[in-house]
C-alpha cells in the first residue's frame, strides 16, 4: 500500500471518522487508507472507535491507527513520529485492555525512550503484561532493558520466567527461572490405536 | 550438544509399548553420527496434521511400507484433526497436543512441521535444539530474525533442515533450471510471476469461543493473544499478514525458490523492494487483494516481479516467465505439480554446459523432496536441496515484499548485514517478539 498515493485523502479528521463509520463497504472499507494524511490529531478519535460494536468500524479504525503510525515512522519524519507517539501514550492508560494492547504494539514500531516508562508500567497489569513485555523488547537501547530488569525484581513469580527470558534475549545473565520453552504442558484427549494382539 | 547426540545414539533402550509411555530402540542405534540406523530407517513424528500435514503423513506411511521410515507420533493443537491423523497412521502411533512431548522422546529422529506459518520457526528451532532433523513447510519463517535463528539452530546442532518448497527436487523445476542456466533464452534480466488474488473475508463473523477440541492458546502460540474468530482457522490463517502473509508468502515461497535456483542467485542476497496493493474493504483478513512487488538485484542486474494477478502468460492459475535476450520461457506453477515447458524438456545441454543437481528417486515430487532430505541425513552432509539457509533467503523475499507493502515505501535490503538500510522503523519489523513460552 502506498499511503502517499492514496487517492481521495480526507480533508479533516472529522471527515476521516465519518468515512470510516460509513456502513457502505465501498465507501467505508477503504477509508482507513487515508488516515496518514490526518496525522497525530486523528489518534484519539480513532482510538474511541476501537470499541465500536460494529466490528467493521472497529477494524477499520484499528487499521487507520496502524497506517498512521507506520507512515509517521518513515525515515526523515522524526517530528511526526514523536507527535504520534505523544498522542498514543495517554491511551496506554485506557480502561479497556483491548485499546492499551493495540497501542503497545503501535508503540513497539515507533516508540522512543520517552515511551519506555509508560509502557513498562503495564508490566504490572495482568491483562496486558505479556504484550507490554513483547512491545518493550522491540524498542532499541538500554532503557527498555533497564525497565524489564526493574520489573523482574517485583513481578509475580509466574511472570518472572517470561521476564527472565526477555533479559537473556537482551544479553543479560539471570539467575534461576530457567526457560520453559521446551517444557510440555498440554494434554490431548485423543488416544492411540492399540496394536492388534498377535 | 555433539557429545549428547553421540551418547543418545549409542544408548540402547528396551523396546516396549505402553499407552502413554513409549520406549523404543532409536533408529540411530549403532549408526554413525547424523545418520539413521543400520537399517536406514528414520523414526519420524508429524507436527501439524491439517491439509499439507496429511500429505506428509501419507508420504511417510509409504516410506514406512518401504522400510525407510517409521511414523512414531502425530501432533496437533486441534483434537479433531489429531483424531483423524491417528486413524490414518494406525496402531502404535502416539497422539500429542503439545509438540514438546515429541521433542522429549529420544527415539524420534526427525519431525515434519506443517503448522501455520507463525509456528514454523519456533518449532524448528526447538526441534533442532533437541537434536531432531526437520522438514518444515514453506515459508520458513514470518520474520527475518526467525529465519536467522533457524539457520543458526540447524548448524549449531548439526541437523538437516529441509524446507518444503519442492520444486528444486521436482522434474518441472529441474528441466527449467537446466535450460535457463544454460542459455535457452539467453541472458535473463527479468522474471515475472502471475498469481490469482488473495480472497476477501466477505462473510465476516464476530469473535466466538473456539470449537471443542481446539486449544486456541496453543494454536496462537507465539502470536499476541486475541479472542478466537472462525475466520482465523483452520486454513484461513493464510489471509492475515501476521500469520500467513497471503499468496506472496505461500506460493511466492515456492516460486521465488525456483526462480532463485534457475537464476543461480542464491548468493544474491541484497536487493531493493517496492510494493503496492489494494487492501480488502471488509472482513478480518488484511492481505491485499491485488498486489505488485518489484525486486531489483544488482551485479548481475535483474528484476523479479510478483504480480497478483500480474500478466498471465501461461494457461494455469499461476506461474512465472523468464524473459531473456532471445525469447522467453514459461514455467507453470513452480515446477512441482506441472511439467516443464516442452522447450525446456527437450533442451539439449550445449558443449561445456552446466549440469544441475537432481534427486530422482520418486516420480511423486512430494516423495522426492523427502527422499532428498533423507539422503542428506543418510550421507551425513546435512544440506538438502532446500536447506534452511535457502528457505530463509526465499522467505526474506516474501516477508520484505509484504513489509514494503505494509510500510508503503521502497526498502533497500542489505543481505550481508540482514538489515534495511537507513530505515530504523522497518528494521523493527525484522522481528516480532513472541508470547512466552513460545519463543525461539
């Protein structure tokens, strides 16, 4: 998809939202592709649509948010990326985990050091802590590592294994909490066919 | 690791059958390192027994009849599929939901992985780390870093990893490769692919509880958790960029593998890529309906074009065209299910011409591809025709084609460093952190 070449980009955020809500697939379906033109201003109103009962509207809003984020992350557009990041950060505190979860992954794509602390705060939220851990792993630099290490000290025992794995991925040595990746745990109800008696 | 494997392969176990606990003589007993046992029979397990997984199972049951393999176990996150596989496989085959039970079994030499794409890398790496040879479905991986980890795991653990892009061991591919490399159409500067569109989820449904018997959490595995939706599975994972990547990662993984082979371009790992596509207007699936992707290679210079639909030149649903200085050669499909063009079949190698590797044990190209894998194990060189490094490079083409579409910009790929030049955001997409404990 070439967002720069998207025909018929919306003239305003209001128009973008109106188009996305259009129940006619031919009009509403492609509307999200014009989101990049609206910039950071569109983030809050689009995020509100993530919880729309109409699944097509919610889906379209989600795609618009990703479209906008990815466009802002292009080389040479740092100011745009920082503006989008700034608009995404308050959404991490959204009461619905469905919203904060998506925002974590968006920030994983463009987030800077500024995003680390609010993202790391969600490592204490059981609903989204795994998404927060993954999203932080995508951020470059020392700060995400330091945040994961700090979380490891206070995390509940069952989450420490995942955090220990993250720290090892970041090149740190962690005592205890060996990897569970090869430990089987799921049982089937299917039984084998017994050999015929000889 | 080496010491462990030697120890395992020289350790005699008592053979016994009991429900829930198998203890059998490993096929590697008395065999040399990296080779199946004296009887040449590999003990195998199947991970993922859906559509392609059942083809693999049928192949292995035929090898079993021929005394070349023994099917020891089958595994799937869906008990409904697993039950069907057990019925097919017959007595003595152990069913598992969790593939890690298979990896624990010392008697199993090799696994065949035919799970959704997002599982390929994790399961392959784990299997390698447990000393198993691997046959993994294409595409090898869903991110570049996964592919790198697969190559590293295969090498570190000295196992053979064959990727299931069968055309490099199929006759259609072989005739075409031989003809192109030896100048049937002169120097080739452009290769085009045509393929039918990705489908649209035009009957979307709301999220719902998973069907009875499906372990949804395990099906998701490395992916971020989300509620079940009937449009994700069983086969529909293909139409989501994160789990399936659409036609370019499915058939593209076949076609690109064949094209790289024909163009003798396995070492040409750097390129630029640009992509455009038309997203679907509704539904859960997000792969572009139509898509065009252009890759430019340098030194030698040539262009690879993925067209969905592209310019259809042949008669069948998909294929590719080699455009040479002296004409063109068409390959329908990717050299597997369809024969080569008669011109390629009748091509006479010129004096001093270059012959091309060919495994020719079976007419059936699915069987032949596995025979090639067996051969690499038997002979100990551990480099099958579509070794994981080739599979990784092919998947990199597919994945970066999709990435260029997602980001809406041209990417410059440095194959040596395995990174996108001057695009930090794109480089973040080279990995996708995985949900614990389903990690590399």
